C-alpha cells in the first residue's frame, strides 16, 4: 500500500514540476512581449537659416530602447538625404553621425529645404530638419 502512495506522489510531483516549467516559460515571455529594439533618431539643430552657397553641419543622435548610443567613427548609423534631390543642395555623411549640408549657389531656391537622417538598421526610423532660405526658424 505504501508503494502505491509513493507511486502516486511521484507522478503528482512530476506533473507539478512540468506545470511549474510551463508557467515559468509563459511568465518570461509575457515580461518581454516585444524583444525588438526600439530605434529613435534626433537631429540637432532642427532648423537653420541659410543664404545660397552657405553650409551647415547637422548631428544625429541615435537612441536604442531609450538609451543614447555613442557615435562610432567607423560606422555611421544613419544615412543623410535632401528631399527634392541635389537641386536643393547636398548633404554628406561625416564621421560620428554628422551630416554636412551644402546649399547650392543659385537664386531660385525654395523657401525651405528638408534634410533627413534615416537609420541604417530600420529605414522607417528617421528624423528631419529644416533649412530656411526665407523667413525665420520658430
């Protein structure tokens, strides 16, 4: 009779241990429901006023899961671009996530040109800055 109880107790212990493992795994996954990195980009300055032919350096800050990432001089984390193409000026990738904007030396520039810094890791993440040729930055 005693061995029957030991057998039942042994089976019950194994089932409880299995349930404990399953609940532990479920708990771990529920705590980390989105394991992907959250990328955010900020540009500084957000707005500048320039004349035709002038230039400006912009700096991008990269945040992953809310933590500022140190610039890496060997591998830029962003790609810089000018909306509307090179007719509105050019922006080159410099070291440590900096972009150097050069406005064209023409008189018929639009009132505003927008440049973008786009994450190389997630092309949906980008930040923009305005270059004003007429008017004032807010």
